[in-house]
């Protein structure tokens, strides 16, 4: 299997396995799907934790700080006011909420960039299963269901409208995604073997971009850890050279042990003459 290291940044990267015979178009779509699922899970964690603490979302036209609302807010047994005013405050039972929070954390662990260090490739199936687990945890907390405007429900059902939000740059639609390798765009009608060779046990760093965007930044010649080690080594050498320069003192030449004629003077009985002060 070919191991692709998809890397948009140090914080946005994952491993993906495919075959050398796969087309660039097929691979691009699969990578885009994994990329989008990873970011959906991140958004689910952010909004899911708010759901666990403050309950379902209010209608968009009714959002506001509860204590300043004209209409009194109906408070449930586990009410906690949402300081942003986006949610009703009627959270589920705290013990059940812990199940939701734990499920969110487990889902993020599946999609986390640290999977690259662990050399664990991501799959659409594993990520979708993580989303389904979140769906189940939400149903346990709120068996009556969430309103259609709740961001958690929209993310679970993949019906989010990210336009105008801080998450807008996260999504990468498969139909406008392009795949890059070694600073060059890979043509969709080609096969991976046209760029990576015919050896299945190949590893390559690839990048996803939207159509029309310029070429992504090239990877540095050395990785960050190696660069830090090199800088530390050069700093150590610089300090050693500085100490040698400071110790470049020839005052020792006036010492008796450094006198080349001291042995001759010793056997001749001639000692250093000191004048009285």
C-alpha cells in the first residue's frame, strides 16, 4: 500500500493508505472526505461540549443572555445559564453529559494529528464511526432530539452552513479539491504511479488545495525537530569557540615552568635574581 502523508500545516495533517494504481481524481476525493470529516469532528467537539453544559440551542431570533430576556426562560432541573446566550441552559443530567464529553474526546483522538506520529492511517469508515458514536451519545442525553438549528445536529447530519463563520476555511469540497506533490499539481486523469513510481511501499507528502489557488508552500528540507537539534548544536559550538577565544592568554609564558632554560639554570645553580624592594 502507498502511504500518503496529507499535510496542509503542522496542525492539519494525517496519513492515508491507497494503492499505486488509484487515479489522482479518486485519491483526491478520498483525501478531501477524510479532511472534511476530521474538521467536522473538531467542530462537533467544540459545540458538543457547549451542548453538554448548556443544553440545546435557542432559536436564532431568540438568542440572548437569559437575565436580559423579556420573556422569562423556562428552567429545567439542571439549568445552567449560557453566558453567550446561544443555548437554553437546560442541560441534561450531569452524569449522562459525562458520556457525551467522553465520546467527543474519543472521536477527536481518532482524528487527531498525533496519529501521524503513531503511524496510524485514517479511513473514512473509522471517522464516520466516530461521528455515529457522537450521534448515539447525543440521543442518550437528549432523547427528544435537538432542534434543526442546533449546530451539533447540523454537524452530525452533515448539513452545516459554514459560510461567514470562522469554520468556513475548514471545508474542502471534493469537486474543487486539487492534489499536489513535490510542488506540482497532480492531474486528475493520471494515476498515482505516474508521479510516485510503481513501488507499492512508497511514502509521499501530498497537499490539498482548492482549485485556482496558488501552489502550496514546499516542505522544509529538514523537519522542525531536526532544525532545533541543529540550532542547539551550532549554539553549543559557538559557546565553545567563545570560551577558547577568552582563554587565548599567553601570560603563562612568564612562568618558571614555561622557561625553556629552566633545567639548564637549575643544574648550573643559577636561580632567579630578585632585587630587594
